[in-house]
C-alpha cells in the first residue's frame, strides 16, 4: 500500500546523471501501523486507519487507548482506501515506494496571518499618482447597485494560509530505507517538522 504519514525535514537538491539539478523535499516517515480495517459487503475496496508517531498516555482518549491496547499510542491517524489486503497491526514503511513513482502530498500550508488583497489574491492595486492617495493596495469597489449587498465569495482581505493543501504531479527521486526517508521532487506545503501525507497517484 503506497500511503504513508511522515513529517517534512528540509529541502535540498539532487544532481542527475545528465547533470541537471532537481530540487527535492526530504520527508521522514517512520513505519506506520494499520490500526483498523473496515470493509463493506460486495465492495473490494477496504478502508484502513493508518497511524504514526507516538503520544503520551494522558494525551490519548480512553476509547483509543482501549482500541490500541496492543499496538501502542499514536499521534496521527488518517484513513485511506485500498484494494490491497492488510491485516490489523501490519506495518507500512518507505520501502513500499519506488524511485519514479508519481505521488501526491497533503499537508497544512504555512499560516501567513491576516493579509490584504494584493498578497492574498494577487490584486494589481491602484495607481500611485495622478490624484490618488493612500489606496495603492486597496481592493477597490466590492459591490454594485444590484443586488444591494456584497456577493458571497467576493475576494477580500482575510486569513492567508494555514489550510489543507494537496500538491500533485510530484515524483519519488530517492528512497532511503535505513533513514526512513523519501526524497520527493519539488516543494511540499507546510513548515519544517510538519505532518505530511504521501500517497501514490495514478
């Protein structure tokens, strides 16, 4: 099963045989554990709970402590669907991925706080001269005569970042089974040590 939970370490670069440079993101993914397997009658696809990381006992709900009694205590738990049959307690590590595999990475982007329309939505801004003052980065008009209110979804200033982001079109450049690391081409959302989900993409 090509689905694993890890955390982002850093960015670096790799020189290929033809001399080209490929920017890569290093993701460390310790072996994950399958904590639950659910299946529906007549459906080959199974839903599995994948857990990673360690957590203190007083930080885990009592229900989960009972469910994970013989497996351990985990920090992250995510569900995925797969046709591959895995039993409860099975482990998933980076060796399930191979160089050249197409993957998508899901993570929480960096929070940028409250941002204006120029930074948040890439507005051009107003003119800087010819009678204009103090409105270089202002949004401009946000409404019209009809329907007498601001339309829902109007692009305005607000919180930027700190959102779930999925990046597709990435590839596995290298797999280090000794260090439990995946080297993924391109940039991965989020800050260092942030949790990321790597899964195969057709």
